């Protein structure tokens, strides 16, 4: 059974930093695409970033200057480093992974990030 578990969320002040972590377990094959989405209260879930093998990244354009995605394939983990956080970054952040070998994607349950003044 595939499990996707996010961690690292919390309360941070404006201008602060957080590093989110997502751990994938329950599967032996390689993860093709690993990514992050977020959903603010009352809004739809939106794309943040994803990373492919060999470190090929795609970002939501408005976030690329402050957010950095990375992955550790040996550990089956993906990270999101967030800098200079703003109140509008407040949201639940979800990890999404896609296994090309079984054509399946999985979501974590999310981790709350709250940016306060």
C-alpha cells in the first residue's frame, strides 16, 4: 500500500522560511514525478511545483523566486524549501507523486502552513 506523508508545516511569520518534506513508502519502483500543490481556505487546489527524474523542475511562475523543490530518489522523498513567506502562502500543502511504471498517482493528506503577521 502506497503511503504519501507530508511534514514540516507550521506557523511562521512573514518573511520566514519553512521546509516541507514528503516521504513515499509502500512501493519498490521509482517515482517518476514528485510535486507539491496547495489549497487555501475557500479556494481551489493549485499547482506549486514538480520535479522529474534528473532534477527537471517546473514551478508556478509566481513562486519560482521563493520556492525550491528537490528530491532524494534513494529515500523516495521530495522537499519544498519556501523562503520569504507571505500571508498569501497560507494553505494546506499537498504532496503528489506519480509512478509511470503503474500509471498511478497518489496524494498525501497535506500539511498546514500558516504565515502570520
